[in-house]
């Protein structure tokens, strides 16, 4: 039987492209952002930043798949993937980093066993 924590990590909260948030976001589960957020984002699960999204702030998540724009910092507990349409202006820290051809990254990276 799946625990409550396992169930939360299976769920995905979606912030659609028509949504603009001014403020911080905290989620125990997975999140997909296709809209705009001006604030910090803390996700205890996985975060997907869709193409066309625009974020300003600091991101903390277990894993991050980025295909939108971020001005700020990313702290990925495990893996950060900057896909081909991603644009990151800021620093990052992750155990594992993947940068696809076409992605833009301007900042410093830190890869340690403990993030």
C-alpha cells in the first residue's frame, strides 16, 4: 500500500500559461509551471518548468526539468535538466546537471554530493 508521501509525489499541480503569481509557492508534491511566477518556489517533489513560462526568484526542488525562462537561482537536490528552450540567468546547485544543445545558461554552477 502506498504511503501518503508516495501519493503526494505522484500528483502534479499545474500552473497554466494564463496564470500569473506574485508570491511564493510551496508544494509537498510535484509541480508543473507553464505560467509566470514572481517569487520563490519550493517543491518537495519534482518541478517541471514548461516552455513559455517566465520565473523570477529562487527554486528549490528534488529534480528540475527546465524549458522556460528563470532569472534567479536553482537548487536541485538531485538532478537539473536544462532543455533546449531553457534560459537560466543565475546560479545553480545540483548533484547532476544536463544542459541540452540550444539551452542558455549565464551564471555559476556548483555540483556537490549534498546540495
